[in-house]
């Protein structure tokens, strides 16, 4: 039986009407001896969560000696700020329980695919240091990920982003302020985490410009990144085990993590 970790002991905040009982949670894949962890955010356009972008990725990380957690965050009909709140809570939870899992509190990365990549990029740009006087010790922890891994991510809410993800997250009537606030390439700060990014140049669902512009934004702030663009490959490939060229992304990513001390 798979273990699940509810992110709250009570009802989650910002619940959609009629869906108050939906509890975001983590599924742990703890690798004994690992001092680092990766929180995985599957994609699905903020409308569902793709199974092939969850557990198989955690198992890959385990084989490389890294602990992982798959995040089951809320999607439509839940809207912002529910997904971001779930992601921030997940980072705070793992950090607060780092000693229990044998994880160093400064070795917590987040990895996301597609819309989960947007959530990951949002977590890497809109973070806080926690509330030191909060009655809940989890809320005292920082929500900043130490590294981010973006897999064919939705980055922007502008025209070259993904309309379905934008509507599911923000609703049909989106203001210019919301578009800017949730276009991660426009929110990169000088202390944003380093990133590993990959995409395919002919992605018809989420254009490669999403990844390119995020990399440029990191570069403008002097933040290191490792960017890989493969010539061909459809959207939503996950591990891409049937694509000889694109499946190399996972080895490249694991090498990058190793070089980061993961």
C-alpha cells in the first residue's frame, strides 16, 4: 500500500466550492542514505495529473541514490492560489521533516513537467522565508527550492504559453497584472535557484520559447542554468524511453544533480 502524507492536518486552504475534501498530499520515495530530495510535480495543464510524470520519475531518482516525493497538488476546478500554496507547503513540509528523512534542509529541489513545470518555475520565483512566529512549525520554514528542474515547462501566461493551463489556473478573465505575475520569466530574482531545463524544438503544445525565455531571464541575473533543446519530440514524453535521442535528458539531469552535490 502506497504511503501518502497529507500536507495539512485539517482542510486545505483555498478549496474550490464542492471540493473542500480534496487533500493535496505527498507520496514519499525515500532512498536510504540520501541527503537530498526532489519534489516532483506532474503535468496535466492544471486540469489533471499525468501518472507517467510522477512515480516513474521518483523511481529513477531512487536508482540514482536520491530521495523523492511526488506532489499531488490541486487542479481545476481549484484555481490560484491553491496549486502554488500546495507546492510551497510541500517544500516547507520536507524541509521541516528533513532530519526525519535524513535529508539536508538545503538540498531540496523541485522537478516539474509541462504545467507542473509552470508550478515549479513559480515556486522558484515566488517564494518566501516563512513566518518565524507561526504556530504551525511547518509554516516557519522557507518555501524556496534549492534547485529547479523544468521539463518542457509552461513558463509564461502570455501568447506563447499554454492557453488551457492559463485558464485552468487563473480563469477565463485574466488581467494584465495576473499575466505578468504568473509569467515566471518576468519574476526571476537575483537569488532564484539554479535550473536544469529541457524541451524539444518542435513541441506543438508548449513552444520551446517558454524554456528559452526562462533561461535568458536566469542569465540576465547571472544565475547558472543547464539548458538542453532536442530537435524532435512531442509534448508530454516523460522519461521518453521510446525516443533514443530525447531519453538522454534523464542522464544529463542526473549528472547535473550530482555536480550540484545531490
